[in-house]
């Protein structure tokens, strides 16, 4: 009797465990199916919630992959990258790994990480060589990378040209400033020289005037003869007047 009870109890516990497992699987499957429905309707926020709950119930490649898709549609690329990396690791076949790497490449491409996107597309092609979408996107990613490098090169060249131009303008400004300073110095020197020359000329004129006042100016022979003749004429006139005066005087009479 005791052994039968134990056996019965054991069988009952086993039945309960099996029912819990079936219920657990059905819940995760239902959540995934609900998430897909909301995803198709474009309600990516609710789809995300369903996929997260499904992953909590049963963490599978599909739950991680679909969660990554819902995050991608919400432009939450950094979170989506993490989910696609997880789904790629959990993939049970090369095809599952390939589609995860393909979506991973798309997400990295959207976030501007071209080098990592190219590597993801390469892995997707290696895992599934027949994936034409991965090949096409790899080609586009390489073109974008080439354009990016050309733009960076052009920007560097433009920056160098701007720096050279700025340096030339700076040198020209310095040269102009130096020329202006030189011109100012030359004008100042010229003005000082003119002032010194003027002072020298004024001093020379003053000296000449002093010399003229102290020393009589020498007369030419003609001027001397004219002055002598004028002097003789004046003397004759004076003597003639004196004679007239002396001749007109009367002799005094004697009163004795």
C-alpha cells in the first residue's frame, strides 16, 4: 500500500510538470503571435512589449530577432543592434544566423557605422551565399564608404586650403602693417629732416644778419665814386652858403 501511494504521487507530480511545460510553451508562442499581429498593424511599441514578454517566458532566436525588428522600426538602433547580435548567436542554422546578420548590417548602416555594417553583410553572405539582398546591401555599403572617404578627403583638402589662405592673408596683413610702419617712420624722418634743415637755414640767416650788422658792406668802385661826388657837391654847396652869409654882414662901427 505504501509503495503504490508513492508511485501514484510520483506519477501525479510528473503529470503536473508536463502540463506546466506545455502551458509555458503555449504562453511564449501566443505572445510571439500577438506581437507579430501588432507589428503588422504598425504598432511597434505594443509589439515590442509582446516580444519582450515572450523572451522572458522563453528566450529564443525568434523572440530576440522580432524584438530587434520592433526596436529598429522605432529608430532605436543601438538597442536593435544588441538584439540582432543575440539572435545571431542563438540561431540554430546558418540561414537563421544569416538573416540576423543581414538585419544587423541594416541597423548599423542606419546608424552610420559603415565598417561594421560591411562586416555584418559579409558574414550574412558567408552563412547564406544565396542571399541576394545581403550582396546588394554590401555593394551599397561599400559605395557609401567610398563616398564618405572622398568627402572626408575633400573636407581635409578644403580645410588645408582655408588654412593656407588664412595664413596668406595673415602674412599679407603683417606685410601691410610693416609697410605702413615703415612709411610712418620715413615720414617722421623726413619731417624731422625738414625741420632740422629749416632750423639750420634760419640759423644761417640769423648769422648772416648779424655779420651784416657788425661789418659794413664793401662798396664797389662806381658806388664809391658816386658817394664821393655827392659829398663834394654837398661840401661846395655848404661853402657857397657860408660865403653868402659872410658877405652880407656889416662891419661894426666904432663908437669912439
